[in-house]
C-alpha cells in the first residue's frame, strides 16, 4: 500500500481497530514532561495518517500530535493527514467576550505550521471551523451510525430533542431522517459543569424521546433535558452523543441518575462502557473507509447521501 497509519497515545485502540497498515512508533515522555517521538519505519514518499483525538489531557495530546507531524515531515513523508475524530478546543471558535482568544483557529494554524497537509475530523462543535484551514478538511458525521442504531433498537412513536438552542440544526436533521417530531430545550449555564433547563418547546408527552448532541463532559445538560422531558410526560429518554469526553463527574452522575435511560456514544475518544447506561458504537469501519478513499485519491462523495450524510 502507498499509505500507512500511525497512532499517538490518545486512542491507540481506535487505530488498531481500523485494520489498516499501522506504523510502529514510540511516543514517550521525559521526566520533565517533554514528549519524545521515534518512528520505526521508512515513510519516505508515503501518505501517512495520524490518529489522535485530542481528548483529555488535550494539551498533552496536541503536543504529541505536533511532534509526530514534525517527525514525519522530516522523514520525507509525501503527505501528512491528521485524523482528529475529536477536535479539542472546538468550543472556542469565536470571540464571545473582550480579550478572548479564538483557540480553535490557533490550533488550526499550529497544525498547518507543523506540516499537516490534510485534516479529517468528525462532528465539529462548530462547522465553520473547517474555514479556519487553508488545507483540505474532511468532515465526517456520526449521524448515519446513530440513525441506523435508533431504527434497530427503539420502538416507534419517537421524538428528537435538542438539549439547547445550538443543537437545533443537528436535531432537525435526525428528525428528518427518522420522520418524527422535533423539540428543543432552552437552558442557562450556571457554571462550567452545571446547567439549568428553563423551558422546553415541543410535545413530548407519550413519546420515546431521543436527545442528540455533539459532545458531553459532565452529562449535566443531558440529565437536565431528560428530567424536563420526563416531567412533561415522556415515556423514555435516551441520548445519542458523538463525543463522550466524560469526566469522572460525568460517569458518577450517569451511574447515579435514574432519569436518563441510556447514553449512546461513539469511540471517537476512549469511553468506558457502562452496562445498561452507556453504550459505545465504533466509528472504525466508517473511518477506515474514509481513510482508504483519501489514500487512493477517491472522492468521499461515495460515503455520503444527497443530504451530505454517510
């Protein structure tokens, strides 16, 4: 093959599950915290895909990624395609207060300056981040995997619920694909890990409600939305979230919560499954197809339907 895959320390299991040629590399840390990378293969003239979701600790994983990119560039790799199933700092995509940075743009600049020639990512928190790059960006979606899972596992009489105003567009797409109703929750954030659900738009009484979102850390937004739905007569509430970047507080909340019936996430980042509460769906087959298409200079349109979905 004319391409190889290399994995950082963020999620080596995902890289292995792709079942693609994997380069042996060592990513270690000196006692003072510096990252050292050694690539144990000849990559001259090859396309190399780096698998590195920038989940916690995000700064460490980004630094590993930049050094991996530099090592491959100096080893004369033909192209360096960074695969970020989860794009850390994506929530800092705009200047929403005085003297605030736009960190998502800074990360884009650093990736390009390091030597990245292409980026592949999934379910960006803000789609406009694609425009932060002057190199090609392939934006994949978990929606087709989730829609298929919903059709197989949930009864009829369902309704899609956006947990906040920012998720309405995503939720609208799910409602269209599933031919069902749509609602959303108005919320107010009261702290970094706490939210207050204020009101809900949409009729959920007697419905099996499905909350859809791009990521969850502490599960606070999901549980608040589920609680509001149950108070308004929902029969059941499940959440489908692309990136389960759960903190320990999030796991603890889900383990103790009796309102949200189930959380379904992808393995875009390492997630601990919790029987009866957290189910993990693998993106490896989808990611493997996308990588193979890019490696062979094939269009990714074959992976999408008319609405831009896989």
